[in-house]
C-alpha cells in the first residue's frame, strides 16, 4: 500500500467527505456540547445530532442555542430538503423520522402505530446503507433502548463507531452498544472530538483509501496483504484467502484508519505486536449483523406457505430439521424456532423440531446459546411474542427454555467442516456475498448434499445460486427460495486445502488483479491470435482420463456418447482411438516424457490420411498430487506416392505391414505390463484390505466393549438427567413463585450490586417513588432521580452497617423527596452472595410507613386528649385489661384514694374493700369478665379509716379488630342520705 500524506482540507468543497451521526438521549445534549467545543471549524464533515425523546414524547430543552454558543461550526435545526454541507451541525427535532437522500435531509413524523420508535437505530442504519464507509456513528449519554443496533450496522458497512465512556451521565445506551461489540473506540466527548479532528486532518488519505480499493490502495499481489491473511489464519485457523478481496481490503483499511497507520507495512508490524488486533480484525471480517424476523414479508411467507408445507410432508415421529449457517448471535435461528412453535400449536409435544445454527465466531455462538438480548435487540419483536417467548431478566430479555432446547448452536466452518444431513431447510442469508464464486459453488454443493430430496434453500435478497442451477430450482423469486433437484448429483468435499495453522505454507497464491481496459499488451494479443489459429486440436486430461479442458475443434476425434453425460476420454473417443489413447497416456505416465503414435488410413483416389497423437505430461512447479496430460491430434492428407515411393515394391509393402504388426505387438506388451502392474497393485490392495479387516475386527470387539460401557454410562446419565430435570422443574417453580412474590409484594424491593448500582427493582418501587426503569437500571442508587436518594442515613446503612452485618431489620429513615414529599421508610437489608458467579448483592426492602406513623401520631394525640378530659372529670374513671388489672385511672380516682396514679396501675381495688363485700364483688367481676357483659354493683371501700359506699359500673372494651381487651368504667361515692 502506498503511504498517503495528509493534506490541508479544501474549505471550498460543497460536499462533506464524511457524515458524523450523533445519537443521544437524557444527558446527551451536555455531552455533545462538550464534544463540539473541541472540534475545529473546518473538518470537512457534516454533523447530524439526533436526540431520542423520552417516554412522554418530550425531549430535553431545545439545544440549538446552546450548541451555537459552544461551537465555531454553523448550527441549524434540520428542515425538510436541507442540503448537507461540510462544517455544519444539523439538529433533528424530536419525534421525527430522518433520512438522507442525494445529500439532502428528508423528514417525516414519528409513525403513529409503531410499537417501539427507535429513531437512532433507524437513522444510523439508513446512513450506513446510503454512505457505507463514509458514515461515522457516535453514541452519547442516555438510557433508552436505542442506538446499539444502528452502530453495529455502521460498523458492518465499514464505518467507524464511537461511544461515550464512563463520563456519560446515563450510560445505558453506550454500555449496550459496547456489550454488543458495536463500538470501535470508547472515549470521552473531548477525546471523540480529537479523533474526529485527526480524521479530518487525514481527509485525503481517508477518501483515497475508501475510493481506490480496486486500484492502487492495496495491490492484490501485495505480500503484506497475504501476510495479514496468514496471521489471521495462524491465530484463528480460518483462511480468508478465497473471500472477496475488496471486502478484506476495506476491513483492513478501516482498522488502519482507527489506529492511524499510513502504510500496510506499518499495520502488519502493528499486528505482529498486538495479537488482540488480529482478533479484532478477524471479528470485523466476520461481520456479525442479524435481527429477529429480519424481513417481515419473507417471515410471513415462511409462516404461511413454506414451513407448513414442510410440516405436512413429515410422517408421524419424523423430525423437522433446519440448518442456519452463519447464524451470528442467534436471532435468525430463534426466529425460525418461534415460527415453528406458533405453527405447531398443540402438536409441539408430538413433533420433533431440530434447528442447527452455526457460525465461525465463537463469541457470537456463545451469546446465541445464552439467548439473552437487550431491549434494543428485541425492538422488532411484537409485544405478543415478547410476552410468550421471552422472560425478562435484569432489564434484558431471555428466550424461554422450550425455544432454546430445540436450537443447537455450534462453532462451525461451512467451507471445510462436515455439514449436517437429512435437512428439510437451509437458511443462508448474507454469507455468499462475501465469498468468491469458487467458494459459492462449493457451498452450494454442500447444501445440496445436506438437504433431503425436495429440501429448501433460503438465500438473502442480494444472493443467487450462481452457477449451481444444475443443483437447485427457484420456487419463489421474491424471497430467494430454491428447492433441491432430486436427479442432480453433487460431490461434496468437507475439508479445505489447509486445516490448521501448520498449513500456512499451502496458502494459495495471491489473487491476480483483474484485467483493466488500459492494460493492453500487443505481444500477448498477437500470441493469443496465433495460438487460436494454429494450435492443433487438443485436450487436457487427468490421470484418470477425465477431460478438464478442450482446445480447438476436436470433433473429428472425440464425440459425446448417447446416454448419461460423461467427459471421460475413453467414452468420448471415436471408434479405434480409445485403446491407442489409453496406451499412449500409460506410456507417458511411465516415462515422464512425450509419447507419440502414428498410423495411416487408406482413402479412395490414392489418398492416405496420416494421424499422429501426442501425449505430453504437464510439468508442475513443486509437488503435485494430481497429474495432467496434454493430448494433441494432428491429421495430414497425403498422396500414396508420398507414403510409398514410386520405386516401392511388394516387399516394401510387406515391410510396412510388418512394422505395423511390430507396433501392435509392442502395444500388446505394454498392455500386458500395464495389466501386470494393475494386478500387483490389486494384490497389494487386497493384502491391505485383509490387514484392515483384521484391524476392523479388533476395533469392532473394542467397540462392543465400549458399547456396553456406554450403555451402562447412558443408564447412569439417564438417571442423572431425570434428577436434573426434576431439579430444574423445581427450580423453575421456585423461580416462578419468587417472581410472583417479587412483583406482587406491597413493599418496594431493590437489588443492588456490590457498587450499590441498581440491578433490579419491583413495580411497587416504581409506583411509590414515581421513577421509571430507564431512570434506575444500572444507576448508582444515590444518583437516582437527580440525587434525591443521596440520604445520609441510607449511606450509613449501606456503607457502614451492612458490610459488618449479614442483615439489618427495622432501620427507620425519614427523607423528603422532591416528587412525592416526605416519606418515613422502614428499611430491611440483607447481603446475598451468588457463589456460582462470585457476585455480592444487597437485597433492600423499603416499607413506606408514612401513613402508619401519621396514624400513630393521631392516636397519641387522641389519647392525650382523652386523658386530659378524663383527668378533668369529677367522676372516678378507670380502664382494666383482660386480666382485671388497672391500666388507667384519672386524677379524681387518685385523689379519692390519696395515692398517685402510677401506684394504681397494675393493681386491683378489691384489697381496699370491706371484707364482707369482697366475695360478692369478685363473683360479679369474674362473671362479667367471663361473659363480657356490663355490670353494676355497690360495695364498701376504705377511705381515711372509714368505709364509704361506692357504686361501680363497667362495660366490655374491644379493640378495632373486635378483640376483647378488658373493661372501662366509673366509680362514684353514694352519699349517706342516698344510702339510707
């Protein structure tokens, strides 16, 4: 690759050399303001800022004026038909769907009926399709499920992607994109600006690198290019030498730009020093981009027509087998599984469905096995399917067990590894477009081998079966669906030339550059014309006499035979030539030299046709497993006198015949030698077969023993599997109960990680404290709701008390929240340790006891009022519990008895009663308490060494819930006059 020097940017250009699309949500305008502060005024790029509106449809305050104050670039609100100019910032209004066509903005309102509006994903994906490598994607602060898929599409198209680092106020969007491996560089807004400025400084290199891939940027013969392919092959075992070379070069140049490498040589050295970069380039070449139900129309056709047809063709108990090669992270495989579940309905229990999904990328396969996807990734899944086929886990969505169980994921190279067999359908979308025709044909052969008769092949929109029309017939043109031809014969080979890093030396030679119109070579053109005119009829055959090439017109010597088509030389040779041709090739094989055969054929009118055939071994450079021969045919028409002179006698004619007889004998001897050699080979092969048979017999005995051991192991595994299944069912039941409790419990529940960031919260928490999941998930607890949870007593609990105690109960916190006012919370916390993942969590339960506290205060207030009123009463009042002990007496009672109120609590008054009245009073009191009935009685009580007659009345006392808790009553002294 030529080093390309940086040039000053042409400020007069009217077309931007790159489009920088910036997506953000809450907190994004501040981050973008910080970014554009550090951008030069003449970058030559257009910047489009798109902010995802919140759930209410209201975005943040209009940021245009703030951007104008912060940047030296021209800032304007995007309008319909606005022409994109370099060094301009365009701000898209909220709730708008944006596109760019022919360099101009096209806007429309947010779709009304859409389930999940994702303007950032839509716009990023559109730009990637429109501008390819000239698109740069940036994702800033925000927590909405948007942006990651769009960034991944930009990266797959060859563009460069950025995400904000930990400086993001809300890191949900950047974090999701990073987790999806959709981001090239994770930087602060200032550093992103610096990288964009660096790209602008190298504008000429950037544009030339992207526009001259097929010409001078990287030569197809460049040793450095081959070196890079070898390094990838050495590290991963995957050979990219037969992939489309321009795709490889574009990916290499993208990585070079990211790492600021001017030459291919410098990038090769960088790869040698950084194995991680080789792995990253490998991942870039794999291009893992997929979605659920990628094409809505095609999905509908599969569900309504193709899949039902496959199911109907199945006998009872016969499985439906589907293969998804290049499955990426599994969305396509799970989409097929969901469609099958929907179609089968109640028959799913009796119909075996097997979906095999494979990919080169081990990381992609591992993610597919887990079946966990972000909100961003399931955005195109309908709410009905989301509820039926997914479980919500920690803010993400996981495919349910029954769907995961029918999908088998594996790391697999479709070009060299043995394929699956007896398949009903193969869905291979967007793999063939990255491969050269030779590999496309090989894959078509593999698919033909794998499919059942009348099995179906589904390809991507931009793909065809190419030269494999003899293997498949198209049945649906719009959706690129083909059916296997039953009578076609395919020869599938499942191993490439090199199968491991040690095979590097066998790497194919560099791809020859395509002939360009200006590469005119007069000498070559003349040589080609001469060869075409004067070269004798000839064919190139393999050692097995299979014709691989025809040269010139061979119709006088070779012709197709009736019946099944064949290119075997012996079958195509005209009568009389087959034996001679076979004998000649045998001699050339043995001698390694050119062998020639002449014979004459008499014709009428004293004419003789002399035919000469040459068999020329084709010499190879280096070792070659396969040998080839060039067979040429020459024919001359001679006068008899040229063959036999005028002085020829009868003896000369005899001499000629004797020579021919000698030649025939020589041919016979050669044939015998050939037969003897073949017999010796057969004898050797027979001995080897006998030896192999003995070995196979021994192996068979060992296999029988192994079979018995396996059967025993299988029985043990079956028992273990049954136990495991029972445990799984129990675990699923417990999890279901736990989720039901978690979602329905009245208390607010939070699960915090060891850094006190919120992993999960229940509905009661969101409802009580008026926050959304987007505002809480992944956030530090103290930062939720604009730091309204930064409560000193809460900090004390989480940072000081919990680390020292495994659990804390009834910890009261009072705090005034801006949104909901003052709340009294009773906190219970417990430390949890997930041993399997070595993860420390905190379960925090928050009981809102604000109303309970208010009720307590009201009761205390009422009780104080009652006591005050009772103390002011001249009547003696009392309250006794269910054990007949006094709980309350008023001041009048205490004064009458001349004791303090405290002395009376817990006692009864019978001990001060006249002895003659004691039994009667006890009997009345016991009966009243037992039957819980009112009572009224008189008795004499001691007062100042004198007994006074007292009238006492009481009524049963009940709690608010109807429980008997004692009696309340009054006592009055009966004056002597009344007593008389």
